[in-house]
């Protein structure tokens, strides 16, 4: 099949999943066209992969450049000249409405292009709840040929926040477990934990919903019980505030900010524990990637996290904002080697439930059913 993929090209989970999905499809022989305003950070060269940049002109009439319209035109252009069989748009805003407009333009010319909309989280639970977006998002989802969500939690939220009458199919996020390192790198361990301390790691985009300050508070409690160091990977609007918070604590010397990394899992694999303190996660891809490295997870119980981080198996859950409980959970996992190894094994086993080899066929089946309907 010839598949067009629309996504945000950034470090966020939706862009990472869309890119890895496209790469996996290309490796299976499908031709994949990425259509977005920047080259996705995870995109790698492959004979079956093509990238089309959406360029918005800087015209003085517009205070805000009309990206949705330019994207629509680019979708029509690629669909025509690359002979696309199907579009798969990730994140509803504004990709689903652009896909529908492109579909209508092509339909007027005698050709119908089906499109799939995948919901990833904040397009439904945060941005999408803005009343100014709701009618467009609802309309676009209703007109999509298929709608998928990355977790049962997100599916429930979609029906709760939107007057949607159509089916939403759950296809979870995924990892290719065999591509992850499951043993620590001794050199990295010496670099970040020179005295043999336990290594705790957090990865996020440092947005308010991640509650990154709770990671620091949890770590400060944990360090009173266990020698530990904390690695903070990522960047975003909250980073400066969190750095200031760290400098005011007694643990400042034990915390390192590593910034954005294209492949953070290469550092995560050498850590002992992954901490995720989010107010809500539609899925928790960062936690799943840690689990694929055999790293146990302490996380909140918001959104889809309990579907990924199985309490007592791959890690432990605690209520949002309860940093004392999270620190106690971290101590439980780390305090003795037998318990720690049990959680390591559980984390890796649970990650295998989301292996690419199990999830990819579900997308291929969905694509094939939609293309077959058009060709019937």
C-alpha cells in the first residue's frame, strides 16, 4: 500500500509513534509518505520512505499563518502524484480536519481517499476540550473512515468530552523490544553514578501536566533512605522552574539535566528506576520504553498508565501528587536485589505485550479493510 502519514515532527509521543509506525510499514514493503512541517526527529532513511515538507509562506496579511489550509493543499498534491491509497493522521488538531478537506477536494475530482484518525491524548483531554475546537474535532472524527485511540482510558475520555456517535477502536502504542538494550552500560553507570548509587530517571516534555516538580520532591524523600541520583531528560516550558527548584534543595548535586535526546532510552537502559508523575497520560509511551529496557516504573495512576504499568508487576502506582507514596514505592522496588530483579523481569515481560510485531498487523488489517471498501 501507499500510505500518507501526517504527524507533529517533534519529540512528543504522537510524533514518535507515528514515525516508528511509518518506518515499520516501510520495512514490510509499504511505501510511506510523511507530510508535515518539519522532518520527524525519529525519521530514518529508507528506500520506501519519503518526506514532504509543508511550507507556510510568511505573508504580512496574516497574523497567524494558515497551516491547516497549506497542509490540506499538500495532502491533495501528494495524494495525486504519489498515488496514495490511504491517509493516516496522528493527533486530531488540525490534522483530521485537513484530511477531511483534502478528501473532499479529491472527491470533487472523482477520487475518494480514505483516512484514519488516531487520537493520542491532549488533542482530546486538553486542547480538544476548548469549546472553540469542539465542533470541528467532533465533525472531523465523525467523518473519518476510522478512528483509533491509544488506550481504553483515552477512548472513554473521547466519549465523555465529545458527542461522538461512531466507533473508536483501541490500538495501543508499541515498542520493538528487541531493539532496546536490556543491560546497563558500565561506562554510563560510572559517569552518572560514580559511587554506585541507584539511578532514577525521568523523561518528558516538561509541560505542566507532567508535574515534574513531583519527581524532585519524590527524589528528595527517597535520598534520605537510599543513595541515589536523578537524571532529567527532555526540555520544555517548565524546565527553568524545575532547575531553580533543584538548586534550592539539598539534592542539587545529585540531579543532572541532560536536555533533549533523540534516543533517550540509550541512557534509560542504564538506570534502575523510571519515574513518571503526570497528572494524566493517555498511554505513557515513555514508561513503556523504559519497561522495554527492563527498567521498573513508579508512576501515578492517571489516565492510561494502569494499562501499561501493571501495579506489583512492572512497577508500582500511586495517586497523583502523592510524592511520599511514590518515594515509598521507589524504596520498595530498590531496597533489595531480589525484589528489584523481580520487577525488572516483570517490566520487560509487560513491555512484550506491546511489541511492534503484535500491534503492526492491527494497523495493516485496518488499512486493508478501508482500501478494500474503496475498491469494491
